[in-house]
């Protein structure tokens, strides 16, 4: 498939010459002004732009500035066309972001070689970006697999099935998507933030590794001392994540994972642990996780209890509105009843 070159030059003779020199090897789109070039780019994506500098109304440098201001256009390689071969012009061309420049009058062999080289370099860049993206995806998937494996191992110590971390991540993802739809905390609901929330959720109980099996697996009521031992898992989880993941994961992810682990037992009205935080002093990520975590604990079967019906779980959550949970977050979660029923059926059948 032939590559497309957009030639922008106010001199009709130059456009004809470009078509004659390059038409056999490339598809040529020719326009005679900067305004028409931008209009063309609004609907088409050429592989290369040959851009004359000296043009009336909007010159080539102004067009180049427009290209550099657009995230998509700035990726298109540009070669300037100019009769000015001074060092200052050459410096300006490269400072503006051009890949090369071709002097006028055109020397056919040089023109073809520079265009071929530029397109070859662009193909190499795209292939390299693709390879890096694939490798990044592999690394990201490996990290996530390790996180799930670690989380499942920790959860299995107190008789919780490994599916708990999967379900909790699902509920977190549902809640943040609904928050985004409602515009709640919209300044924070970036794609990266949502992705990090979903990926960090499985690590929220990693601090249980510091709690003895005898306490985690005790079937009866815990003593005051045993309950205090259970409580250390929150602060310990935040510490473990910060100390062990800071060098292998994005800093924003580490911060979110630490907050979720350390603060998911804090309560909106205060009185939670480990620090007794309240309201918006509790990180948003932990406030989101708290709802998902408690909901899953209520509706899921454990070795010491059956899962309760959705209606009863909703009633218990509603009682904690404004106490354990932020009211607006809880309202949005409870408003997703249909999606939650569907998810519960899927998790039950899995």
C-alpha cells in the first residue's frame, strides 16, 4: 500500500514538479496554502508532510506551530521546503520539530533520498514504539499476575477463597466507573487513577502476612488482644507495599496501593483503625475500597458463614451510611443494583 505525502506549497509549478517526481512511488495530496493543509489534516492522516516555508497569509512556520500543538498532528513527520539555505533557517527548521529540510530548486535524486530516509526512519520509530508497547504490556501483566498470586496466598491463610481479590477489584472498578458517570471527584477520575485503583485493590489485605495463623483462622470470637493483632494488618500492609514495591512500580500506583491497604478500615465518621481518620482525611481510594470490601464480605460464602442475600447486604450497608462509609459513594454503589446482581451471578457460576 503506497504511502501518502501531503505537499504544501503556494507555487503551482512546485506542486506539479512534486507530483511528477514522487507520483510513481507515493500517493500525492497537494494543496497551495497553510489553511488548506490544516483543513486536509482535519480529515486525513498522511505519512509525511512536505511544507513550504514562504507562503502568504499563513506561512510554513505557522502551520508547523499548529501541528506541534496537536497531539495527533505532531506525530506526522515534516520536511520543510525552502529556497533559504542559511544556517539560521536550518536551525529554525529543526527547532520547530522538522525531520529534515529540502532546498529549492529541487534536486530530484536528493529529494527522493531524503523522503525515503525520513519515511524509513518513521517506520522504524513506529515499529520500535510497538515493540516497547508489547513489552510494557507483558511486564504489566506479569506484575498483575504476581500481585494476584500474592494476594490469593495471603487470603487463603484465613480461609477466604482467592476469588475475593478478583471480586473486590470488580466492585471497585464498577464503583469508580459509576462515579465517573456521575461526575463525582471528576478531577481525580483519570484513566490512570481508575486503572491503578483496580490493580491495587487485591493488595489491600497483604498486611495479614504479619498476623499469626491461629488468630486468622480462629473460628470463634476474638479476644481483645487477638482483635488488636488483626488490626495491625492495615498499617503493616501499607509499610510492606511502600518498602517492597517502590522500585518496581509507578509511584502513583504505590501511593494508591499503600493508602488502600493502610486506610480501608478507617470510618467516614471516625473510630476506625489504625489512625482514627475521618471524612476526606481518609484517602479516596480507601473510601472506595471500604465499600467494595465490606460488600464482598457480606454476600460471599466463607467457611464460617453462608453468603447473605443482596437485599440484606444493602440494608446493612445503608445502616452504615455516614458512619463507616461516605454517603455519596455509598449511594452510587447502591444505585448500581442491577450491575451488582449480574456480577454476583457471574462470580457464583465461575
